[in-house]
């Protein structure tokens, strides 16, 4: 199970269920995502081996081995620049949506903040922006927070995390907020960390992103690319 899931206390109660994941809350309101034994690892995830719970079920989570994302090897600027170019070229065309223009503006704000040309508060327009279980804007912010932490931009990662922890409550879904809290600590799903590994090596293997929700994987990569472009130029 993920490190955040392992913090659950008391009884878990189901509040949302989807094809590949069931979302629960513990007695303190902490979100834990239940996945089948063959499901993906992640920071708020816990695997279910056996009978899958249904609505109306309350249960306790038995502690298990803690999953953590593998560390990346240090990336050279040249390798990162190649990886970012591959990611931009592979990025599927987003579905039409009324918020797409605002989303593009939010990504621009992320890039300007990382370059020192805008305050971190400018990134707040992305919070809760878009449709879906985890809105696109939240996915982009999470991807940015994870990438900064994983690639060693500690001061920037701390600044973004401090802002998100103050600004997110009440502005997006509980599920999106749980993923963002994990992102503030540099933790995402196994698939997203694999994609960040491809960036660091300058590779073009971004297949894991397609399996992350409808567009969550690529939205998270949008945020990562926005903040990592500065590192690639150094």
C-alpha cells in the first residue's frame, strides 16, 4: 500500500466506486483508494486481495508493505531537454472542453512562476479546473509538484506545496485533494513516476500515461513539462 494509505486510522467507509478503483475515507476523513490485487501502486492506494468490497461495507485496513516510487538517476540538461521534446510530441490532442483555454493559461502561469516571472499564486487558477474525477488543472498541478520534488528542485517544490496546502481545501473534490496532498510530498502513481523516468533519460516511452484515467496522465505530464523546462535550459 502507499505511504498515505498506510496513515489511515479506524474504519474505512466507501464513498465512491469506479471500474478500476473504489474510494474510501477513514474516521479522520483521509481518502484511501482501493484497487484490485493487479491494480497500480500509488501513494493513496491499497490493494485488495480477495473479495472486493461493495457499497454499505465498512472495514479496517490491515497494514502491509509500504510502496514508494523508485528514485530517479540524476538527469543531465541535454537528456531532460530530449525527454521534454519527446513528451510534447507524443502528447495526444486534448478533448474539446470549455476550460481548455483557461487550462493553457494556467500552464503558462506555472511556467512563468518557475522562471521567476510570476508569483506562485498565479498557478491557483488551475485548482479545480476542468471536468472529471480529478480535474485537469489539479492533475497538472500535481504533476508539477511531483516533478519538482523528484528532480531535486527542493525550494520550488516547497513553495508550490505550501501554496497548494493553503489554497486547495474547499476548491476541488476530496479525491483530487488527496492526490494533490501526496503530490506535495513528491508522490504519484507508479505509472507517472515511470514516465518521469523516461523524461530523465531522454526517452520517448510514455505509454503508462495513457492508463491513468481519461486524461490524468497527460495532464500531469503537462504540469511536469511546464516546470521542468527551466531545468532543461540550465
